[in-house]
C-alpha cells in the first residue's frame, strides 16, 4: 500500500507559511495602530480585532486538520 504524503505535507507547510506571514502582518499592524492618534485608533482597533479573529480561526483550522491527519496516520499504522 503506497500513500503519497508529499501533497499533504506541502499543504500543511503552505498553511503554516501563510500563518507566519499573517502573524508578521498583524505585528506590523499593531505597531502602526499604537502610533496613531486616539481618534484613528478606535477604528483601527476594530479592524485589527477582526483580523485577529480571522487569524485565530486559521490557527484553529490548521490545528484541527493536523490533529485529524495525525490521528488517521496513527490508526492506519496500528492496523498495518
């Protein structure tokens, strides 16, 4: 039985790279917001909160997929 894990590995790698890029963008954005005037900060903080929610969703999804794949591989290896 041949299982091609290259595609899955690449997919997970791309997801993690995307998370890293998004995290760096969020850090940069936080620095920009910290240097804004109080009036501008309020709107920017709401936007930043939305972006953080999207980032957290991506982290949870990546974690869930990775755990599911790990559990599947473990189950398959126990049956072989």
